[in-house]
C-alpha cells in the first residue's frame, strides 16, 4: 500500500476560530484537520502520485501489472479514467529508467460513492485468480462541501494505492467469506449532474445529502453486510468479533465508525445470546429499555426508503438500540468492545478528513503501519474491513494477515505522507475552496496539472482537458 495527500491542511481548531464552531465537539466527533488540494492538483494527480510511490517503495515491476483500476466518485472526466493515470505513470517511469505499465492491462474506473475502491479491490482479486498478472487498485477522491454546511468540517482529499497479487505478503482475501448488502435509499447522498440550463457547469459540485437519514442508512447497511458474513461463514457473531486483531471502517468522520461498531457489537450479542446476554440485560436495565423488543429491533429488516415528493424521511430505525448505545458509552465495556478494536491508526486518521473511496484504505494503511512499528504479532490472525457507499451498499471483508505483513506495512510510509503539511490561513482556504489561486502557498512535488485546454475549434479540440507534468 501507499498513500498520497495534498500538502495543504486546514487545522480544525483554526477553522473553529473562523466559524465559531465548538472545538471540543468538532475534535471529538469529526477530527483535528483535513486536507485540501491545490489548484494544480486533481483526483488524477493524487492517484498517479500514490501509484508511483507504491511501485517505487515495493520495487514493483510495472510491466507485470494486468489491471489498473481507479475507485472514485469525484473524477472530472466522464469519458476517460485510469488511462489518464497510466499516461502520467508511464511518463515518470521512463524518466526514472523503469519500464512502463503493460500496454495490455485493463484500465476500468469503478464508481459507487465511497464503496468504489472496495468494488475495485474485489474485482482485482478476481482478476488475479484468473490471470497471471498482478493488479494495482487506486482510490482517489476529493470530499468537498459548501462552506457553512454541516459537511464542511468533514472535507478531505487524498489517494491510496494497493498492490494485489495472487501470493500477497500483507494479507489475503477470500471473497467466499465476505458479506455484502445493498438497498436503494433515494436521497441518502447523491451528486446529480445539472445541465447548463439548470446550473452552470463546474467541477466544484457539492453533494446532496440528508445527514440524519444518511446516518440511519450507514448503520443499517453495515449491519446487514455483517449478518450476511456471519451466515456465509457460519460463525457466532459475538465470539468471532471478539477474536479479531483490529477493525477498520469507511470513515466519513471520527464518531461514525464508533457508533456503527457499537451497534454491531450490540446486534452480535442479540444474535449470539439473545435474552441470555448479560451485557444486554444489564444495559436494558440501566437504560430502562425492554429486552425482547430491543433484540427484535436488532434482528429486523428496515426498508428506510424515503417518501417521494419531498415527504419526511423515515424515523430512526434503532430507537431502542440508540438508548442502549448511550448507556454503553458510559461503561467500561465501550472501551473494551468498541474503542480497542478501532484504535489502530485512529490518531493519524484524525488529521486527514474524509477521502471517500480512500478513507477505509487510508485507515487500514495507518493501522497496519502503527501495529507493525509497535511490534504487534498479527500473523495468522484476522482483521475486518467494512466498506460503505451511500445510496446504498456495504461490504464486510475479513482479511487473513500473512507472515510478511510487518515488513510490507513498514513500507507504506504513512507517517511520511502526513509530514508535508502547510496549515492554511483563512484567506488561503477560502480561495482554494472556491477553486481560485491562493497566495503564499508552497509548491507541491510530484504530478501536477500543468494547464487546462481551451481550444474549441476543429480540427483539434481540447477544452477542459488537463495536461500534466511530473517533477521528482
């Protein structure tokens, strides 16, 4: 794995000073900072930077790559995708005296909100099972929200690249052991394209989202994906979760995985032990919640489809579990059952913000590196990845940790990716957010957008096409 982040950072303590938001709440619920790309950076430049780091840090033979897949929901070319990244990589590889990526590799782009990277990974696994070549999966995204919106502090940008091989050093994935779920959820989180008659064309397109409803969808669907995994593997949920080395989620903001995993652990207790669970009985007694209806709520299927024509979104599908979760947070069980499995890489992730398709894999990279440097013995154990894409769909991927995981994890260099950070002033942030140049910014390295085409006349048109340059 390898990670690339823009060097421009918004310190959320500064942002709270600018906006009047409460720092104590923002730091606990959201995080400490987020990254912003500069005018010469894009989803494609970040993707190429991450992929080049992956190749160089792991001494990958580019000519042996049979699949170059890009998972993203914020690419800005509706025709081409990873072929753009391949062009940049081949240019840099030639400069470095290395062979280009295979001319015969496949170059698909995969989109499903924040789950695009997971879908790209599972398809790369299928590729490696059927072909003699390796694959590179890149998750590159830009999370951009309107200033003043509830989503503004959860912005972010970055890219993560993964090398997928038939005989991996870090971890292996058996797709027959994975769980998945999907349901159409209407106005959960969408990015409808507007034509020129309805809205001027712009790359600065903000998503349409409904925060509380989107939270319900996230909680429900990751629960359904786990239920599918339990069924496929015939495991006792509470016991199996307790044996995991670590758990990593898609992470739109810091508190969301905590809430989701707390619900998952409660549901696991309900599925495994029902009314005999000492934990559930104690929590129900403390929260004054009836035990059997709470268990039925944990096991129920929730439609959650919003009413049409601007009607109200569905009510909270987990009111009883919500009361139990509030009580659980006040007990020592919350630290042991929820926070401990989520702790690896958590501190570093508070500096990133949300990078959509890359958020899950950035957390995995941060956690693996931290555990490796701490001397943890994870070989032979399992870690769990839970991906989510609004709209919505979820995937639960259990990874078997391999014997070479520690050496491979130390080559991620996540801490190095965090290091070049320039804290933005308010005027700089506001300019970059609006897509305008900002004064006094240090120049980034790596792949950059050199210029954007403007020609509209025949025989050569290039309006809106990005041209790229690379500097070591």
